[in-house]
């Protein structure tokens, strides 16, 4: 990671927790208190009130995650569509459905293609849209949240039961480490 401070470039080497001193002294590293002071100096640049306020966003990130999920359903990560025009079309369809809704988006697309959207298709899209809205309302209700919590607890309980039945065969912290008080590293 490269950072500029007071006109000098610093390289932060995360794996070794070393900060290189300016490029003129290539093989010298900071350690201990000097390292801590230099890192604090670099971090201070990014922790000003202005930068912290800039990082606070007024919107809910859950809608972004939902949109990313819709894009992933149209354009799955286990398939590579990037080498074709299909990739852009799939992403645009997902975004269009999110922004405009199923019926309006598909009506617009079919109109541009000069195709009349069939009655059966409109009914299917309306049902899909109504289902999506019902799921959102149900999930955000108190009952929906309680059901989600119940299912999470049930899943956790069944996982714990399965691990209990496996006995010592399952992973445990320190399973392969048998140390006596006399062992030293």
C-alpha cells in the first residue's frame, strides 16, 4: 500500500508490519515506537472529521445488497459472461427490474423491440411483482423477524446436534495440540 505524507512516499508492508522510510533510504525500516508514530501519522490523514463524515452514508446498505443479489441471479459468478455482450445485457436487465419494476421494465423492452407484451405475460409479471413486495413486507414485519430468528436457532441447534453425534471426529480448537507445562517454543 502506498501513502503520501508531506510530499514523501511511504510503503506500508502489512505482512511484516514494517513501514519503509522514504525511497532514498531503501533498506531501512521503522520498528517499535517509530513505526507506531509513523502509522498514527498516516492514519490521522484519513481520520479527520471531514473524512469520517464523508464515510457516513445516509442510505441503507441492505438495498444495495439486495440489488447485488438480483444481479448475481441474472449473472451468476460461476459462469463467465464477460467475453460476450450477454454480460452487459444481464446486468442491465437486473438493474431495470429493480428500478422500474417487472411489468414496466418488460413492457418498455418489448415496445422497443416492436413486440406486444401478451396478457398472460403481464399477469405473470404482476404476480411476480406482488410476490416480491409481499416477501419484503413479511420479512420486515415483527412476525417475519421472529420466524427468521427461530429458523436460525433451529439450524444452529441441528448443527450442534450433528457435531455432538460426530463426537471427537469433528474439528475442535487445539484438537491436535497436546502440550505439557514443560514444552517451550
